[in-house]
């Protein structure tokens, strides 16, 4: 929309046009309410017609209006009456671009201008605002030395909202702009990451500042070309012509420019405040800092006064050094190195986070598997001596974590939360933890917070005892995970799993008030950096946001700070750890792929492929007629769902859709499938017809408000299909076997198991119940009478898991490690159990730690087994750990610290 002198836009009277460009037309106007002159930027019609973009622009305008700095042209408001326009401070006078046209700017004039630019940009960065389009034409320089930066943050506010602009302004092509064919910014001042369409942060302003400072001193652009393409190529590939800088340019300024214009964003100057400090120190020490050209000496007589002058300079320098105020403490250097594991060790990254720094950073614990073994174990490395030792008693451990004093290590193994001294000794059980690998944290108040699967956070004394709920679910939530006690032990961070994408919350342990920090984003594994930032994992990157520890608030936008961090594609846990002293350790790599394929295996171990494509499969179940397979499937970026594969037609189709759905169990007639789902919030058991007809019905109801954390899992049916045996997985005690009458939806408890998940299986004749228990100290398979308990027989001899009956009830199968075992069962005046025998051995997917539910099934005639096999050749785990000592020194230059 074009405005004319004398016209009105809301309360503003148009005085005259000031200019136009891709970001809109600019007018001088008078605010009739406040009696002041303003600048009005009328937005392009393409942007004004997009409601979603206008909402975003209005939001960004509110943020920009909060900036209050003498070197930043203010944004007063947003007008959306006859036209959509930004109301801004009117700044008179020439721009820095106008000043540069008359030639290079003397050092004593250029450095104060640069100092004021740094002060303004530093102020904005501390408030989470990045300019994105810093260039001489956006900087006003009055004759009295006043500096004003224009259009602060408007590049982001207008991003993806302009369909055309003056190409002579050159482009900054952002990721979103690329998608829409939009050009923003100015090519000669673009950072390399902008030119490549990558995500930008405050470091892109540092690059642009370097370009501006270079141009002031050299009188020419740092990067230029005959065309836009040539200019972009120069930005990406060329170095500035450093010889164009005046010979009198101080060495400190040369170094500053080189650090600002490093193409690798990680090696670039990380904070504009450091540039301000360098300029201030140069201005304070300008005569001594300048690099003066040395004139050739034409006679020995000239050498004498030169030497005298040099001596005077040295004496003066010494005097300045003696009387100069003491410098600020020099921060510890940021040091990077890589730990390579001893030969034959591989990091165990498949079962959860395998790294843990002691709070003081002096010890690093990691979980690894040694060659010749399939069992992970914790190793502890002393960071000062590089001495690494295995920790006996931690075989099978996952998710290690240190005590606040660094003397103890906590970990999970076989459904138990345990602790062990880092000096060695016996591992002590702290609590029953159920099926879990979702992290724990040890507080300074001698308690441990941990997460059983599909539960709220639980808290237990570190000396052992009964745990109790620490958090509670909000509507739609199904799990709280990855707890992290904040310094002082007064609050705790945790992840939130719900029907929407995961998020992060914090809970005050004094008031019990909860604050949702991140909602509706794929944010995982929150950690607190001691420099005052919230760190979390997202799509293989570590993200950081300034965090107010006192008020539990995020104080600015999140930015990526570490790339290529190994993160599981299935569980999303990330391989990183931060010490209380500010060091970081992490494992690099693409997301782990746990894809598997379904195969038939005969009783003698002969394998035959099934036509289903490789996917992340879990717990396949054959229909009673053996023609279909119901199996849990995880597809990329989707929740786990139950799918059905038709063996004869070789077709695959989803059976469930909303929420997380798993643990399918066919009814004996094959007409329905029961499964566990969180579609209504806390997990319940549902069923529906296998052909997809009819309505979905819920079979269980958690009505007891005091026990919202149980996890009901369906296991097996009585032969008549009237009663479903299911397990209640309690977060803090042994599981319970329950029987559900589907006709009236009533349930009764049958027995208590001595293991986190007993996997109860009703025999085909309905008279026996097989299950797993570790009551003897080792997990074994047992059979008892059913539906009335009577008698008890141990079936396995050397350990066992995952019991399954043959369809005729004459054999009981189970797994002993990688071995498929079978025992004959004869019912005669009790039960006669035959000697277990090995059928075959193979590297087929085992059940997850703590689970009993079988990862296999048996064909109706019992001649072959449906197994899961890793798809392709599974790579050994990583062998290297990246370490960044004093990482938070670097972090604070990228992300400002929140209040501590």
C-alpha cells in the first residue's frame, strides 16, 4: 500500500516518503497523539495477507519494542488499521554506508563507532534478539558521534513473509526463506551459515560486525563480487584482503577481525561482548598497541635516537604495566580431546545413556561391553591420570549416575536401582525400579529420583527404603523421565511424555509448584549447566537456553550448541553428561538404528526370512490360526503402534493410531486383539476387532487416585476367552498378576510376582500358569496351578526368561540367554516337568532389561518359532568419547547465563 503526504494511517499523519526496499516502504510521519515524529515501515502486501505471519510479526514486534538502548532505534508499536505497518523511532542523519562512501574511516573515529555497535548488539543478544541483517546502511552515524542501529530483529520478524524485493540489496537466504524463494539481508555481510540456509544465531551478527568494522577501516567490503552469486561464493570460500587494512591498524584489532570472520561458526568469536572488551582495551592502550611501519635506517646516526626512543617506550611500558589495575581473572582455557577406549571395548549405547561425570569432573564413568562378552559393565576413568578400571558388581548395568560427593555410583540392573562405591565393593540395592532405563539423579539431600517405565518420578532415600511419587501427571501425560536435581536441591528438572510431543518441566520441591518450560517440541534429557543454561537434546543436537534458576524460567531462545550428538531413534535418549564444574562429555554419531526383521526359525535352528520389511519391531504375536502377526512397530518420528502383517498376502497395515499402543494379545478365537494404550492418558488396556470393524473398547480403569502410576500389560487369555491375565507393573514394588473378566469388566488380583514383570502365561487347557520370578536370586521359570493356586514347580535349571506354552500344552518354551529351551510338561496327579533341553542358539533380539514378555512366538503346530533378528550387520558400539573441559566458558559466549 502506497501512502501519500497529508494522508493518515491510524493516529499517524504522513509527512513524506523516506525510502523503499524489500522489507517495505518507509515514511516520515507525525504521531498526532504524542506530538512526535516517527518512521513508519509499511509492510508488503504479500506479508500483510498472511494471517499466520502477521501473528508472528506482532509477537516479534512486542519483543523488539522491549529493547531500550540508546544505540538501538526503538520500535514503538504495530499498526494494522488501513495498512499493516511498524511504527519506529525516526533517526535523522547519514548512515554509516554514506560515511564509508567518502573513504576509509580513521582509526580514532572507527573504533568508537564499533564500540557503540558492540554495546547495542550485546544488549540485544542478552535479551535473546539477533539482528540478522547488520550492515552499514542499517547504522546511522550523527556528527556528534551518536550511533543508532536500525531494523533490529526485523529480518526474523519478516522472514518468510516477502515475495519480492530489490535484488541489488543482495540476499541472506535462510532455511525458511529458501523454501519460499525469499531473499532477505545483504549478501556482502552474510555469514557463511546464512548463505548455506542453515539456522543462525548470535554468531551471525558477530560475522556481520566483522564485515562492518573491516569496511570502515579498509574503505572496501570484506567480500564482494560482480554478481550476487560471486559475492556469496566469496563469503563461502575467500578470505578478506588483509593487506587493505591500514598499516597503523593495531594488532589487537587485526586479531579481532580474523576471529569475527572465521567461516567455521564454532571457531568464530562466540560473544560480541568480547569484541567490545577488545576495542575498549585497544582504545585505552592505543599508542602502544598500534603497529607502526618501520622506516629504513639510512645512517648510524639515526639509530641512536631510535634506540633512545625505543628505550623510552620500554620504560613507559613498564610504568604503565606497574600502575595498570590488576586484570580480570583469566578464565580456565577450553580444552578439547578424545578418549579412545581400550582395545576390545565398545560403548553400550543401546540401553540408554552410558556416560556420567562426577560432580567435580575428576571421574568419568561409562558403560561398555568387552570383546567376548554380551554383558555391559561400568568402567571408571580418572581424568587426571587417565587410569581406567572396571567396577566389579556392575555387570548388566545401565544409566549410571554419581552421588553429589562423587564417592558412589548409582545404576539400574534387572529392575533394581543399586549403588556401589567407586572404590569397589558390594553393590547395594536401593529400591525396586521396575522396567526402567529412563534416568536418575542423586540430590544433596540424600535422596534419589528415578523413573520407572510409564510412571511419574519416584523418590527414595539413598540408603534404601520405600519410594514415593515425586511428581504427578497432568491430563494427557503418560510418563515423566530423565530427572535432574537443580543446584541446592530445591527443584528438579524432568522430561514429560504425553499425547503431544515431549516437553520439559521443572518442579519446586518446596512449594510443589510445577513450571512447564518447553511444550510441544521434541525436547529430551534436560540438564542444567552451572553457567546458567538449560541444556537438552533435540534431533541429535544439544540445545541451550538461558535459564533463571531462582524463578525456574527460560529467559531467551534456544540455540544449538553441540551438533552430531548420538541420540537413539527409538527412545530419544542422548549420550552426553555435564559436570558441576562445567565440563562436557559426549558421544558423536547419527541416531542409533534398532531396526529388526521377523524370521522363522525351525526347532533345529534353520532360519527362513519373512517378507515383512525391516522396521523397529517389538513382541510379535501370531494369530491362533498362524496366518497373521500382530507386532509393535516404531516408525521414524512416530509413536509405537500395533501393526498386522498378513503372511499369505504379504501385506502390512496399521491396527492402532492414536497415542502409544503396544503389547498385542489375540483372543483365542482370533477375532479381537487386546493391547495397552495411553490414548486416554495413563496406560489402560483396550481391545477391538482384528478386522478393524466395530468400536474401540477400554477394558480397564484406574480409578484409585493414589495409584495412578501402575502400568497394566495384557499377557494371555483363558481358553474360553472370558478372562484376560494381565500384570500391574508398580513403580516401587513387585508386580501383581490380575485376572480381568471381560464380560463385566471386573478384575481381581491373583498373585504377586517376585520380579518386576512376571510374564504370566495361561496353559492351553486353562489349568496352569507359567511365569518368571527371581525369588531364588536368579530369574527362573515356574508353573503353578490355575485358576486356584496349588503346587509349584521350577521348570528352568540354569536361569530362564520369556515363558511360552506350545499350542497343545505339552511343552513349555523359554529363553536362557541366546538359547531357546524346551521342557516337556505332563499333567498327571499334579505336574511332571521334563528335563530342559536346548533346541537352538542364535543371536535373536532379547527382551528389554527387566521385561519378561517374550520377543518370540510359536507356530500352531510347534515346528518353528517367530523370532526377531537385527536387520543387516549390527555395528559394534562406538569406541570414542569427546571431552570438552571448561565447556561452560565457551557456552556463555554463545548463550547468556540466566540468573543463578
